[in-house]
C-alpha cells in the first residue's frame, strides 16, 4: 500500500497537545482511477471554533488499516490537511445567539490498495484515535478526558479472484444549527453511496478508542474488535442521547434526524450508516457529532392573506375564484405581516399544477418595522395561465421570516378557475391557379402560400412532401412566421430525373401557437411534371460492320478508326457519349471525346490495338456503346449503337524444314544458311536470335534478325550445330558446311 512519507519524530513532536476541540467527524474511502492510485482516503473533522484549543489543530492525521479477522495492521497513511472552512448556518445571524461556531477540517490523500493484500472475506476497517472531547458535553461522563475514535469498515477488494469495486458511504457535509428546547427539530444527516448500495441508518453509542489525556495522539491507532465506547451519564443512552418528546432518532431510510428536546445542554451522539449489496451487509461508517439545545426566543410565524385585485373580500381557504375569459388581467393583492418587529419577510409563489413562469411582477423581500406594519404585494397571472383542462389553477404563496433560531413561514393556497380563451383555427390559402399544377421539364412556376389567424396569434408556414423532400421534386419553399398574417412563395422547376408516373403531393401547413397550444390548417397541391414531346434522336458509325475482329502479330499496332454520328430530327440539343462495358475508354488507349451540340454531332474514334490489350489471354472482346440523348425527358430520348471488337492473338504454326547442307563456294547455289519459313511472330512467341556452334561448343555465328543469312566464310568444312530461340520455344538442329 502506498503511504505518505513523513518523519515519525516530527509527527510526535507536533501533536502532543490535548485536543478539546473534537465535535465529531467521519472517515470515507472512495474508489478512483487516477495516476495509478486506486482510492481517495478522507477524514472529515468537525472542530469547535469556540471552545477548542487553537494549538490542537493537527496538520496531518495518521489513519490505520486493519484486517477484521485478527486486527492485524495492514499499513497506515499520514494524511495532510487540505481545507479548513467554517460550516454555513441556515440563518448566520442566529449562530451567535446559540453560541455555536463549528469548522469543517478536511484531510485527504490518494492511496493504492493492492488487491492481493486485501482479499480476506471478513473485510477490513480504518481507524483514527484522538483525545479529547469538549469539556462541556452534557450526556457523557468525563467528556474532557474521553477520546474520539473514527471508524469505517469496507469489504475485501479481491473476492473469488475477481476485483470487487466499492466505495464506502460518504456522509454529506453538515450545515450549522442548534436545537430550541421544546420545539420540533429536523436535521439532514444522510450519506451517499457511489455504487448505488442500499443504506440503513441508526443511532449508536460513540466509540472512545484508546487514546488518553497522557497520550492524546498515538503514533499509530490500535486495532480492536471491541473498541471501548463513551460512558453515558445517568439517564442517557444511544436511544436517549438527546432527551425529549420524542427523543433523538434517525429515519433508517432517509438518514434524517428528528427530536423535540426537553433539556438544555450540549449532546454528543453517533450515527451508523450500513451499506447493503444484494441483501448482504458489506460495510458501514460512523459519524460522531454534537448538537446544542438552547432556550430560544419566541419567533412567531408571519401572517398572510390574499384578495382578487379590485375586490374588498379576502379569498377563503377553499374558495375557487372564477375569472372570465373576457377579463384580460388576472392579478391578486397579497397582504402579509409579522408579529415580530424588525423582521424581513421573503415571498415565494409556486404554481402547483402549472408553470411558475406563469407569474409576473413577483416581489422578493420586504422589511417589517413594527407589529402594526401590513405590507402589500401584487402578483399577476400571465396570459397563458388558464384552466385549459377544466380544473382550477392552484398556486401557493410562501411567506417566511428571518427569525431565530429558525425561519418560520406561512403558506397561503389560492385556487383560480380562469376560463380559457377560444382559439380559432388559422386559414391557409394560395394564389395558385389550381390544386393540381403541371409544368414542362426545365420550366418554372412560382406562386404564394398565405396564412391568416383572426385571433392574431403567432403563425408559422411550412411544407411537407409525402414520401419525398421538396428538393427531390424541384420545389423550393422556405416557409415563414409572423403574427396574424404570414406569406411565403414557392417555386417549382421540374427536371428530367423528376418525372414519374404518380404526382408529387405536397402539404402546405399553417399553424398558430397560443399558450403552448396549437391549431393548424392544411392545403394540398399535386405537382405533375410533363415531358416535352419529341422524336427520337439517332446515332450511327461509319463502319460497314460493327462486329470487328483484329488479329495481332506481336510486331505492329493495328489501327482502328471511324466516326460516330448523332442526329436529332427536331434539331433539339443533344449529347453524344461513349461507354465501355466494364472498362474505361481512355484506359485501353482509345482516343474519343464526348460531344454536346444541337441537331447533329460527329466525334472521331481512334484506337491503336497492341498485344498489351490481351494480357495473358489468347483473345478478348471489347464492347463499346455509343449513346445519344436529347433534352426532351421522353422515354424515347435515347438511341444507342454498339461496336464489338474481338482482339485475337495470331495463331503460329511451328512446322518448318530448315536446310542441313550448304556449299559456300560462290556459285550462287546453296551458298548460305537461311530459313525462309520460320514460324510467324505472335503476341506471346517471337523470334529472338539464332546461334551456331562448332563441334567443340564454340559459337561461330549469332543473329537477332529473323531474316538472317550465314555464309560460313571463315570456317572450315564440317558439321555445325544451331539454336533457334523464340520467346516460348527453342529449336535445335545441325548444318553441314562443305567447301
């Protein structure tokens, strides 16, 4: 386990003073993942800022980790002080009266707990032992000589060889408060759990630990399965830590303390919060704290009532005020006072079954200077606060004072049935000549859509295509919004690809908006794009036969040239383009350009065919479609002609008869060695060279010309051997030279 490094001798030298400052506190251990650390360890110490000794504030605290099974210390952490703040009071002006002032001292450090060291199924605990408590505590014996032990249990980190993720319960930071004798008191003492475990609360006797006046701050806490507890003074116990009717108790589910104390004094107690997962308790945390019971001055609650503006009568408790829809304003006059002079009254209005935003002109606070003061405020419902559901609107007026020790309040409930205003349906219209519009391709139609509302409500115009977006039909409509009257133009420019067998149905909708309630009207227009009537264009080539076979000999490129012509009988604008089936024209070396023009077009085609087109195949077919298209959008606007080119490798015959005797004597007969009927070259097999060797393997002749001629001028008579080398074939033979 990672530990903070701190000199033990320095620790002992700094922390030997007896601390009479401890009000209470707790320990928590939260699971994290931060820079290699696994947990954040924290100790929260509530410090008596009035009775505590200033020198008793520790700059570090030493927390011990223990195994529950045998109380063996697993390690310790020296945790530094990170904050020192006075806890807030509900009414700060009252804290001096109760003679209570408490500071929250936080100690915290990041630690790493190795799972292999924390795998015992009985679990572990963390402890901190410090002496001593306040001398003035009323409900325990010898408080000034009684230590405090902070304690938290947590489960094993490794369970069944699997990491068990858990954070201990974390008590919420407390606010400052004190108890007035014989008055009900409630206090939030709850905790949170980062893992969502179930929490159960109970009041228990505080732990006392083993520190003492003689050894107020041990170097290390001592582990124990049976720590001593405080000794209750006569008449006190964990069930009667603060006597009263009822005595101090905690709600086991919410962690909220309640008591109506009947004795004055300063009382210490401890709350245990247990965490359960899947019905099994896996750990718990303790928090000690002190509350003071004082004899408080009498603080009377403020008094309030209401009238409908313009009326002389107060609104009764269960009375329902009816406001007709012809009455524009719905305002109320609020009257309030307080029996205690020099009191500030705060006002809050809350809608119970409608939004708080429905109020206007809500005041905030007023000062009461004498018992005779009665103040008046006015609140008004806004226009949209109406009884749309047929039920009265209910709102409550809360008036609270700033009296000590706690603010008191009065609640006034007002019920109003405000008749809802009738909302007329808006009307939509258009200046289009028909509800079915037809337009030729590439033409443009423009009209307007209008919306009107007799109530002069907010209006909006929009359009929705049935199964398509407006742009997919060539329609532009931006819509608009306004008050009472709205208008927005639409434009339709149909294109060729938007022709279809069914009409485009567009719903134009005008909607009003009155107090989050809306009515609408719809106008549907059918859009029918129409193609231009046109004769079919024609495309052709200058080829006599458009099925062409080209045989390649592997030596020369074979050119293929022709013209492609397109004509339109209507002299319409036309396009001419070529498409290769499964290939790009340019990628195979075809020179061709697509054309655009009017009435007639010609585009020359040129292709030099070479063996590279075949790859490793003996033959290959190339199909080219030449297409012309006019701008009519008619189904007959296309014409296509197809040219098919079959490219083949030349077949080679390997049957030839070379001579085997030459007589180079200059008589003009059989004077040289040549072969006139060599196999023809092809894409895959070409003549490369001939070599002639003597009987000892010495080369006497070589040529790379397939029309070679060897005269054997410088050699003697005899038998010679030759090698004919082709790309894929070799031919060997002999020749006799006779001189």
